[in-house]
């Protein structure tokens, strides 16, 4: 069995985190994101799966606990910024429609 480097594991996890971010960024219908429980559940499921991958990488020594927490924290922060941006764009769009 080949060994897996820590750098390789981190790169794979970063790609998975990017995939989750793209899932949200590619949703052009912010109304769906803000009101669609199914979409919220998909993101929650993706985040849970990602957290399990990180935990596994920690357990087998590919990541330190600190690195794992940082990866999860970074992804959660990125997702919060994306959600905030979508909500702000939606609010601005609604305000501009009211003025017209």
C-alpha cells in the first residue's frame, strides 16, 4: 500500500472545499438559496461530509487537529461571506425595484 503525503491530503481537501463553495456561487437564483430548504440541506450534508473527511485525515495523522479546525473554519467563513453577499445583492435588487 502506498503512503499518502500530508500535502496531497491537504490539496484534496482544499479541492473539496472549493467544490462546496462553487455549489453556492453557481446558484444564480438567490431566492432559492434563501428560501429553499432542500438547497440548505444539500450544503449542510456537504459540510458534514467534509468535516468527516477532515476528521479522518486528522485521525490518521495527515493533518494536525489545528490544521483541520482551520480548514473547517475557513470554509465556514467563506460560505458565510457568500451567503451574506447573496442576501445583500437580493436586498439591493429589491430596493431598486421599489424605487422604479
